[in-house]
């Protein structure tokens, strides 16, 4: 009887949370899918059911595919810097003997993460400015004036410039999380490895990397999911230009809905974006769980 009462009380605490999740998460997802089957003019209020025509339209939209490519490029570079690069930097920081130096370096690398993406985007917008920005002036002062460019005004450099800003802004946060994970590794394990003659590189490969795999998996999920939700930095720095070369799925969704007044098509993009992020998260969780069983 007591067990039944305890379960009932537990459900009583869970039900309100489930209701909130259902109303504010799952219901909007279902509604968005319904909207994606409409041709919807939000200003006139006219709606017409067109089935999956919006999804067929996606397949023939070159901007959609270039936006998806930009998100994929963003994800690959983010994994390289904010997961593997951040793990390596965190290991280097934690290998320093002085606690004061370690604390100072953690703060120095974390400061950019405390700056909002909008502010960071505006800051780099001025850094990249071709005439007054310091980047081109520094290149010219170093005798490398031939590499000066209108960084945000050229199709070949605009997207890499935005990604560089984003990596600068998020790198310190990832490093701090990995540093915390490394601190949780018992020092006795490193001591035993050192006694066995394992060098710093060996300790990193055979001790640090395996014992922070949970954090690595979490950061991979967060990083890849975040790469497909990019919006602020692109809107602030280029607005998707030049010639739609820096459009990502989030900005193309926004432009389709609020600029081109095609909300059904925007909802279709949102559905595809949701499926991609959900698929990435499920795949990463499956890989992480499988590795946990193997190890």
C-alpha cells in the first residue's frame, strides 16, 4: 500500500512538469508540422492546404542546400575546435603546476564566452571592416597587404569569418567544462601512469581522453546541435549575404517567413531542422552508450 501511495505521490509531482513540456514543446512541434502543409499568407490570413508541396519545394531550393552546407561546415569546424581543441587546451592548462596560473588561464579563456553573441558579432563586424578595421591594417603593417580583404563582403571569406568569430566566442566555455571533467580524474591514476613511465602525451591519450568521454559525448551533442541553430551571429554580421552565401537554416527560415511571407515554407524548414538536430542527438547518444558498454 505504501509503495502505491509513494508512486502516486511521485506521479503527482511529475504530471505538472509533463503537462508544461507537452504544452510548450510537443504541441508546438505538432502545430509546426501542420503549418508546413499550408500555403499561408500571415498578413492576409489566407491558408490553403497543399500537403507536402513545401517539402518538395525544399529539394529544388538552392539556397536551402547552401544553407544546410553552411551548417554542416559550421558543425565540422566547431567539433574540431570546441571539442577536440578545447579538450587539448584544458589538458594543457590542468598540467600546469601553479594553481594561480591555472585559475588565471581559465578566466582568460572564459571571458569571451561571457560576451553575448550579438555583442561579439558587432565587435567582429568592426574588426573585419575593410577600411577602418584593425585586421587589414595589421596585415598591411606586417607586409601582408595582399591578404587584406572585405572579409564580410566576399562570398569566399564571409562564412569562414563568421565561423571564426563564433569559435572565439564559444571556445573558452568548452575548455572550462573539460577542465572541470579533468579535475574529477583521481590524481592517483596520473601518478601510477607516471611511475610506469608513461609520458605526458601517453597520459593524455590513455588516461585523460578515456576518462572524460562522457563530457566529450555531451559536448559533441551540444556543439553539433548548436551548429544547426546558428542565427544571431549571421544576422548581425551579414544578414545572410553577400548573395545568400552565409545563409544558414535558421536565417533562411526567418527570411522565408518574415521577409518573403511564406510561413508554410518556413515551417517546413523548421521541421527539417528539428529532424536533423534530433537525429544527431539520438545518434550521438547511441554511440556514447555503446562505447560505455564496450569500455
